[in-house]
């Protein structure tokens, strides 16, 4: 069984304006029913109509985006 979760820093960056701008992703997902945010182990995926749109991960305090379109 794997554990799903992101760090406290990652969660705060998603929820609040910490100057990074990641919180705007969560706002977009909340407003657009065609988007879905899924929490994985140490990263999140954002899906558009079931297709993987992007991956956001945290590595050593930095956030890395990977696009899939």
C-alpha cells in the first residue's frame, strides 16, 4: 500500500498566496469542472477531461512543472 500526500509547504503553496503563484492552479481547478486535481506521493496531477495535463512536484523546496500536452 502506498501513502499519498504532499508536504505541509506544498499544501500551503496550493492554498495560499506565498508568492510562487501555485495557489492560482487550485483556484482554476475549483472553477473549471473539466479539470481535476489528484494528490499523489510527493506530487499532484491535474487532468483535463480525464487526460493528464500536468504534473507538479516538489523537490528540495523547489516546485517543478511537467506538461503533457
